[in-house]
């Protein structure tokens, strides 16, 4: 195992990762551990740190929440949710390497099964990654082959642990609703997270350990969260919902200061690009919340995006059997 120190010249972020391109000796997990965040302040004459970036993200997040509230008050639900989704797509596009594409739309497999609408899809652009793009003034979405998908996110404006009930207006923002929506997506196109095969950039399969995994990152993003997300009475229900998930959710991340993921009893977050998330009974759900005072919003934002970037650096798309996609006999 090697220690990669990144995002801050104060070496605040330490991430254990497998050595080699995709892991010459792939480990069962990667931990974001012992990260205490950014300490002190810097003059802007120095090189910008990730603290500066996270403060910008936090400022944009506060503006996003205000726009969401305004849209909600005038009952424009489409504008409210759409703005939040677009903000996250734009943010991820600016942070991810160019080999990744960030879009929205539907996932299709070679059996002609099409997923429900996905708020955010991250694809590997070094393999075939779109079959039918819709890009006009009035409509934008992609239909992407499942083999190219390296990340799927459900986006909510505000997260809570309220169980969805009939005619309950607040249930659309429930974490359980988001999990169910992700379940529908992965079940429809047979996405799993137990693929042990490794590939090179460009989609060539390799038996060499110097390769990448193909298990997509699955998560839930939001601009704000309610206190129920950390209410202990919901913890077991939330763990059960996450751990029963066939292609398990990797993280729950709100940019107003909440990050939840599988981890250990020491509250270290577990990143599993190798697909070990199927061994869920040995895992724990852990979280950090800025309301508890241990971490600031900036530190949690740093951890959240570090989680996403760390996971994706070990993931590539697979080659598609394109003939099957266009065979309509």
C-alpha cells in the first residue's frame, strides 16, 4: 500500500491506495483516513489550496439552496430540481479528468433494456459512450451503453430520512426514495459491483494486475440535508436499505456538510472500486456532519470530492458489443 497526499500542500488528506496504475497488488479497500481538514488560513498570494476551492463550492452551494427555496415557494418543482442537478453536473465536469464525461439521461444494455432517467451519469469517453445524444435548446440527455458507465448519481435538493408515504410531498426528498430510484436503474440494466476483471484505458481486457476495475461509483448528492439524516433512530433503517442494495450505494454526500459511506468503527470511509461491496455484512455505515462540530463544511466538501475522485481513478469503461445494440431482428 502507498500513501498519496493530495489536495493540500499541508498534507492534510491522506488516502491509502493500491500501488501501480490500477493496483499492482489490488487491496480489498481504500480508506480516506485520519483527515483533519485544512488548518489555519493563507494569504491569496500563496498557491491556492483545496480550502480555497471548497470555500467557492460552499458559496455556490448557498446560492443554489436559495434558488431552490425560491423555486419551491412558487411551486416550480422542475426548476428547483433541475437547477440542483445542473449545478452538480457542472461541478463534476470541472473537477474530473477529460477522459470522463458527465451527462444525464438513460442507460441501455445490449438486451435493449433501458433504465429510468438518471440525474447524473459519468461515462468513460475512451470507449463508446453515447448511442443517441439529444442536445437542443429545449432538451438535453444521452442514451449511453452500460459498459461505458463509471458513475451514477441520484440528486436531491434536500435529503431527509423520512420514509416515503402516499401523498407525502416531503417524501420525494427522502433518502429512501433516492435509494429506490437507484435500485430501479441498476436492476433494469443489470449493473452489479462484483466484476473482478480488469481493463486498460480504452477498454482492452488484461490479465495483468496493472489494470483498472469497472464497477461504477453509485451515490446520492444533495445541496442540503435535514437533521434526520443523523438521527440514531433512522440509522438501522438506513443501513438496511443501503446494504440490501444489489449494487450498493457508495456514498451519500450533501455539500452543506454531510458525508455518509461504508466504513469501519473508527469512522474511516471505505472506497471499494474492486467490488468488495458485495460483502456488506462485514461493513459499517458511518457519517460525518458539520453540525456535530468535529468537521467544518469545507472539510466535509473536501472529503466528499476526494472520495469521488479517488474512486474514479481506479475505474474504466468496458468495450461494448455495438452490433447487438443495433441489431433489431
